[in-house]
């Protein structure tokens, strides 16, 4: 039985889908105005693993992750760079997709763009107005939070506390300061669409409510994202969706991953600790970054450092090393790994079990047992999206200069056979300077990148 921690109830619960034949999961995606930073990647990895676990349990899983391509941050980026908005959003969307693929994340089943769903947003806003939960004022449409008595139940704060702790725009057209924007007017230079309230654009919150309803229905199983989205974004989504569709709930389970810090501090360009995924991929493998993002329980804070990434790279070296020279076959995943993942995605425990399997492989003197254990390790690791490459490819990297390295190793072997040890040592030193580590054994010499 899969158990997940539900932010709405503040407890770990058995996952009971509303329809076991059709699981629906919606995760808030990127606002595409710049390269994704490493913190943006944590929910991608977390919910990629959850999707893998769900697909192992249920016949059909629909995973939706949106693209926010209409937003004031995008408008601001366009003004600064002079690039057309569409050029910015197309370029950064492609960069985001490429970077997440480098981390080993599958593409969600559906990736809707906000700009392609404006009619659905307008229709939902009209529903809210008709039902008395929203009102038009000076070209804006606002959600009236006082009309939804459960407002605040996700973040567990009452309306006055929420108002005191939120950055809200105090505007004369608001009936209550905490009312939030569903639609706002656009000037001639800002993207806009015709609507019953004039030319304008949607507020951020209505986008996700409209797109999730279109692809998953008015209610669905899991809504996910970073903990920073729980308020106001997810609180507002919940309120407007329940009101528009007259439902008791929006998503049955709400899941949030913890914050990511860098060297103990919040990531900030001014502190010089702001890393995009693309920057880190220039120095580290995508698989090492993925492992790093899994190294703490998903609900806990995660403190990133380059030393931690190097440790994760070494951990992967150990796992891949245990598989070298072994023919792998299809087997079931290890029961302990599966049990850990079914316990609210306890990924650190699952990783520890993979290393236990690697230890057993290294200690075993039975070829049959080694094959079984190695096959189990690889099958289990697939649920985490790691250790799926050929081990030799992992250790050799991109392979651009493999032929030259193999030639040098052949020269070294010839020198050793001729007892020209000074030449043999010289070649080893040349390779070491290039980050190539040689490993001599009775079967011959293998190499990997250090």
C-alpha cells in the first residue's frame, strides 16, 4: 500500500485513488523567462519518481505539468532584453525541457501552455462571477475570499492571519484586501486577450485551475509542487476550483517538496550562490545532480554544495562499479527498495538499500549470485531513474577521446610486457593528468574518468 504525506491533513495517509483505473497528478511547472535554477529541478525529480512508482501500481497514470508562458516576469525580461515575448518563452521552454531531460526526468504525459488555454480560464472566471465568488472592478476580476469559508485550510491559517503574512496589493477596487486577481487589464505593449471585462490577461492562479480541470477533471488525485507554492498559489487554486465546480475538494492529496538552500543560505544572485541547472551540468553529470536532489527526504530541506554533488558522483561510481562485467537480466525490483518508496517516497532509505546490494555483489564469490544481485540492483534503481547506463559508458564519459585513451593503454601494456616500467609509469601519469584512472586486474586494464 502506497502511503503519502498529505499537506491538507498534515499526516501520512494510505493512497486511495478516486478511480484506480485512472490516476491523475498535476504538478506546477516553470514560468519560462530564464534558465531553470537547481531549486526548480527538485520537484521535477521528486514527482518523476512518484510517477514511476504510481505506474508500477496502476494501469494508467496521467501526469500533467504546465508551462506558464504569460506572466509579468516574462514581460519584464522582454523589456530588458528587447526580445519578443514569444521568442523568450520558446527558447526558455526548450532549455527547461533539455535540462530536465539531462536529469533523467521523463516528459510528463501532458505539458499544457497557459497561452493556449485562455478560453478555459475565461469560462471558469465567468462561472465564479455567476456563483457570487468573484466580481469585476475597473478592468480586473477578483476572487472574493470571504465567500469561501474554507479559505486557508491548506496552509492552516485564518483569513486575517493570511492577510497579515501575505504581500497583497492594496487596491481601491478590492472589496477585501485579501481578494486575489483572476483577470487584469493589459496595456498596448503587454500581451492580452479579449474578454467580457476588456482586453487583458489571466492571473497566475486561475491558469493551473483551468488547465488541471481540462485534462484531469474537476477533481483528481494528487497535486504537487514546492512548499513555497502552498500559499498563496495552491491555497488560491483550491478555493477557486472548489467554488467554480461546486466540489468538496480539488485534489485528494497535496504533496510538497522542501526548500533547497546552497551552503546553508537561501539561493541568491547577490550572494553568488545562485546556480542554474545548465551551469551545474557544465561541471557535473546530470545523474549526479539527480542523485543529489534525492539525497534528503523530499519533504525536508536540502542543502546543496559542490562537495555534496561530488559525493553523489562517487556514490554512483560505487553502484556502477558493482555492475561492471556482469550480464544483467530482467528481474523484479528489490522488496526493500519498493517498501521504502511506498513509505511516502523514502528515497534515502531506498538509496541505502541499493548500496547494500552493491556490497553484497562485491563480496559474493558466486557468479550466479552476482548476476541475480546486480540485476536486482539495476531493476530497483530504475524506480529512482539512476544506474541505467552501461557501466563502461558511465566511467568513460562522453567517449569523444576513447580511441586515443585506448591506444595509450595499449602502449602502456606493451611497455609493461617489455619491462619498460619508466615508460609505463609515464603513460599512466599522462592519463592521470587527464583525469583517467586505470584499474589493473587479472582480466586486463580498465579505465574510468575520475
